């Protein structure tokens, strides 16, 4: 099973390199169901793995001019600040047993995985939708209204990342393409930069709350980093829309699987 886990770690990077999202969607279930980490710790580890991997991909895209720092900066301030505050001051104070639903005890771990599965279903729907043809010209933040819009958007992404460890790429990319008319390649590169900042700042907020197995964490991160380099090369040859749809169906199946698993835990 661990061998399967290490192979799956490559897919995390490939997903980020190809479509600029999906890393966390794979990482948390991988750490919980294959490496048997508690969900709360899996979220923390996911932040580091996805953060370091995305940073590598973002650097590569900025170097090629395929990312917009103008758009990344507003999101890169509000969003990580929100993530840090949630990871540092909110998550550690959430009790393990939240409430009783009849004879079932709803725990923080079970709720985390169910909410993550719901997030996966939402992500799959986003990926399966046909992408509106983006602009071929780079947009820019032109007014105070644009900055406020990006700040509010960053706040929402920060909440998702803070509580569930998801970098929010499936939310970021549609907004950059549809709302701000950013070309797809720049949207992917910009998304990776925002995901990297969010995830690494969130992980920093967790330091001191958990005993971290650095050897394991760095090993998975290195494998995922190799995957993102593969994904970047594949992106040059394979239509991103086809890959996005295929990954969307995979995420849909995984989301349903997690919900079924957690409901069985409640009943068992």
C-alpha cells in the first residue's frame, strides 16, 4: 500500500503541473487512507507537500512569463493571512468530539473528511464544466473595486485552505479565467503561486501543534515535486481540457468513496 502511496504522490505533482489544481484533493485522502494519518494531521502535512510542490511550479511559470504577479499579489496577502489565523488560533481549539447525532458521535476527524469530500464533489463539477474561452491578452487590476473583489475572494479561499488544507486551485482558476479574463496558461501559473503561499503559511501556523515526521514529509514532497516537473512537460503536449475532465471524473468518484467510508465509520 505504501508503494501505491508513493506512486500517487507523483500524481499530485502531475495534477498541479497540468491543470494548476487538484494537489490537495489527492494529498489528504492519500495521507489518510494509505498512510493512515489522522485527518487533522493529514491536512497539515498536505499544506507543506502542496505548498512546496506548487512553489516549484510557480517559479517555473514566472520564469517563463506565464503568471501574473499583478493578480497574485492581492490574493497572496489576504488569503494566506486568513489561512494562518485559522490554522494557528481556530483549528487547535476545535474539540475532537463535536456533537451527538442520535447514537452517532460526530468527531472533528469525521467531519473534516466529509467536508473534504463535499469539496471534492464541488471541485469535480467545476472541472467537468466546459471552460469559457479565455482572453488571449493579460488583464490587470484596474480599480479599487477589482482589489476589493480579489480581497474578498482571497478571504474565501483562505477559509477553505485553513479548515480543509485545500489550496483552492479549482476555485482560483475559474475566477482568473472567467472573471478577470486571464489566459489559461497564466491562470495556472498564477494559481500555483497563490496555492504555494497559502499552503506554506498555513503549515507555519501548525508548527508546534503536531509532532512532524520530517523524513516522511520531505520524501513525499520530493516525489510530488518530481511529478510537477513531469506535469509541466506533459502540459505542452496534451490538451488541458481533456485532462481536466478526466481528472474531474476521478475526483468525483473519490469524493463519493470518502463519503461512503466516513458514513461506515459513523455506523461502525
